[in-house]
């Protein structure tokens, strides 16, 4: 099986295709790009058209790839793209490596967004991709999902069809969609069964995945899915670790992962993390105001906080931090995956 390479490249704006010029010097081709995972400088909310612009530019250029654009580069976070590329090059001295598979779910009817039907569609898609890799679910370190949200027109269409949307508020629909996608990942990876996941979606069970990273946008009507796993069927220098940040200032968990990277003689290439405001309204016993700030959405506060912490530890602001972590790590915390490179034997 062909492994992958990961290129993290800064962007000058959502419409910037210049990162493609980084492929040739690395011995890679645009035709081999599996996914473009980007951070764009919008607000990360319903009307974040930076995501739409990025998708409109990248998708026609790479029709065989999926795109996942997460809006919001508050604080020290820097706009960038992560190119996941098939890597046919030989890497002597390696007997395993990172592999990836990307795909799309079926298109979702607006009435299905945030509902068990979306959960099931993501479960099915992730399951197919894991099988395509020939990987054990335990070898999967990250599943990135970009899923749709409810716009005003979609809410009206659901009601016109005689059904009730999962939320009457477009911003609230983002959380419901992220939750359904994350729980679909949890089922596909064997972290819970479908019945428990559906109970969690309804608010009657506690389930979270340390490997799911889901975000929602108005720019699509299906779910774009990327699975990253380690495999002995590939040979490249990339490896990954994952974990759970228990809150937005959980530096100990991150340092533990980075210490493991260092122990293996590795170099961090990228960190993928989720961030959220603790729904209890406190962080380690002290009140926070992320949920009561009428000027700035809570997800924007959380991205800035976690982004600052991770950027300081990684050494630069080109870190992938996505806001809204429903069922992605514990409440107020978030899932985290570190991709790193190790030297050959």
C-alpha cells in the first residue's frame, strides 16, 4: 500500500493555490493529493464565506480530492493548508507508516442533518474507508469530517415538507451536525454501539471520541471524510498519536504526547485539535465568560485559547484547531492528534 506525505503550507488568503508549488520540490504530484485540510480566516460561524471561497477554488483544481476547510484563525493561529498526498517514494529504513483514505457520504436531506440518519451515513462512510485501508480500527488516529449545516432556506424547506428541523437556529444546527458526525465516527471505530450513540445524540448518554474531528459549513450537502491510520503495509517516516485534552488549558496531556514523540526521536509535523467552551461555565473551578459573551461566539474564544497553547508548544501558529467539540473529547476539552516524523533505521 502507498503511504502518504503531509505538507503544511501557509496561505495568503482563502483563494490561494500557491501551496501547490510546494509539491514538485518535494517529489510529489497534484494528481496524488487525497485531501486539502485548511484553516481559513473567517469567523467559523454560519456566514463564514472564507470556507466557501476556499472550497470553490480548490475543488475544481483537484476533482479527485476532498476538502475540509475550518474557519477561524483567531489569536496566533495562522491560515494554512495541510496537503495529504499519496507518496510513491521509497523510504528505506521504515517498516510502517501513515496511510490515508478519503471519501464522501451520500448527500443528506436537510431534515437528516443532526439526526440519526447523519450519524449512520458517517458510520457507513468511515467504515468503508477503514476497510479500504485494510486497517484495524485501533490503528486509526484521526478521522476528519466536514459536514453540512442548516441554512435559513434549508430550515424553511424542512418545514415546508411537514417535518421539524433539528434546530430552528442556524448556528445551533452546526453543533447538532458536528455531534452526529462525531458519534458516527465513534460507532465506526468501535468506541460505542449505534444504540448508545443515538442515545448520546439525544442527550441521554455520555460518549466521546478521541479520534474524531468534525466541523460544519454551508458550503456542502454531504460529509467529506478523511481517515488517517498507521499501517505495517506502508513504509514512510510519518507516525501519529492521539489523546483527549480534558480542558482548554490541558498542557499536561499535550506535553505527554510531545514527550512520546521526542522519546521516539521524532519531529512534530502537525497538530490537529478540537476546542470548546466548557458547558459548565468554569475551567478548573474558575468562571469563564465564553458562553456569555454576546460579541463573540464561544467557539472563537475556545479556538484562540487552545490555538495559543498549541502554537507555543509546536513553535508556530500553523496549527489546525477547530471549534465546537461535541462528543470529540470530554465536555470543555477536545480530541487531539499529533502527526510526527521519525528517522529511518
